[in-house]
């Protein structure tokens, strides 16, 4: 499904840490020097960010992401519907300005 596609596409990008990879959740840490490539890959798979970094999250964004730590102004959220599921991806930049955590979840509608 969609999460396997993302993991396959990210194999050509640098992953600093693989925290979790299951059928319905992926959490990776990557280096910000490749942020444009990660954004491009997520856009290719899920379409443009529904909440770009630097914008305030809507109530719907907050509700959708609450089980995964929520979403904040400095974070990006991608979302796409696939049949009876919704895939979301969140980019969480670290304060060190070197790393970003990518969280991807497959949710039932």
C-alpha cells in the first residue's frame, strides 16, 4: 500500500534513523539538507501539503493528527484519501535545524 511505496522511495534518500515501520505507521528521521527531495517525494505520492510549514493548523488538521502528536505551525501536513483509508504525513523539524522527523500514518475513514 501507500506506506510501502513511501519507504521504497525513501531508500534513495538519506535516512538517519528508522524508528518504526509497520503496515499502518512509519516514523523516520532524515537530514534537512535533503528536505526538498523529501517534500518532492511526499508531494508525488500524496499531493501538495494541505498545511504547509509556517501556517496555522485548522481544527480538522489538529483532529486528524492528535493521535500522532498533533501538528504545529512550523510543521507540514500532507493528506490523501485511498479507498477506505486516509494517508497522512507530517514533517517535524527539530530545533537543531539539522534533522526532521517524518511521521506517516494510514487511517481508516
